[in-house]
């Protein structure tokens, strides 16, 4: 089943001029598409604005990134699963790569392997990756917390992938469950062991 283009349009409409995403995240989705669907699928995804060359550290419009996520969902459905599974995989792959590059400061020095410290620094980590939105972390117990994300129009499953992927980077197992309040307002309940 094709990805939900009506939802894509709503998410794009929620974006504002100047809302940008680091090229590293585009490149991780491109890599995931090529790995699971092949070069021909990647070429199909990279039409129009997405045909540009991307640099890891430069920033590009979030509208283009949203388009990329939904195109990836279309071509990865047979190998990765329905669109939410694709979004989750894109988020997890992105944070894994981010943790070994620009996010190394957050994952290695600031968090020191502690998920509470990592998620408490979510605003700093996200600010190094995107130019929009706010994130506030509230600890709800020794192995749980809630991340309140505002003015971020990416699909909740993408952020669930980021959050569970971040736990994997720390060598932990866990879950992140989205509670959408609006298209760009979501609370994520995070638990780990």
C-alpha cells in the first residue's frame, strides 16, 4: 500500500521556512533504500529536489526530508514493512550514524552511557541535527521518562526509531511509545532495561 500522501501534505504544511535537517540524515535514508531495495529504487527516490548532492554537515529543507521519508516508505514496503516500520528503521539508522559523527559529544561525553543524561540533553542533540522544534525531557523513574516534542513535523515512528536506536547505541534495550497531540506535538514515553 502506498504511503499516506495526505498525511505527508499535512506534515509539509506544518513546516516553516528555515526548518532544516542535516544532510547526514538524508544520506542514511538513501543508504537504507539502496541496501534494501537496490540502486534502481534509490534512483527513483532521488528525483527532483532529492537529486542534489548532500553533505553530512550542511542543512536542507525539512520538506524535502519528509518527501524522502514517504518515498522511502513506498519502495521499502516489501522488504522493511509498512510505512511506520520504514520510518522507525530510518530513525534508528540515522541516530546510529549520528552517534558516531556529530552526535559523539552527546553520546560519549555528556551522557557517559546514562540514558537519563542522554535524554535530558535531547534539546542539545536535536539542535545539532535540525533547526526547528523544542524537546523537553521529564524523568518518570530510574529507567523511564517522557520526551515532549513540540513543533516537529516528522512522523512519530521516525522519532520512536531515534529513541530506541539511541538506547541501542548505549547498549540497552527499550521502547518508545508516541502519544500524538497534534501533527507537530508528540509526547514519547521511553522505557529501558
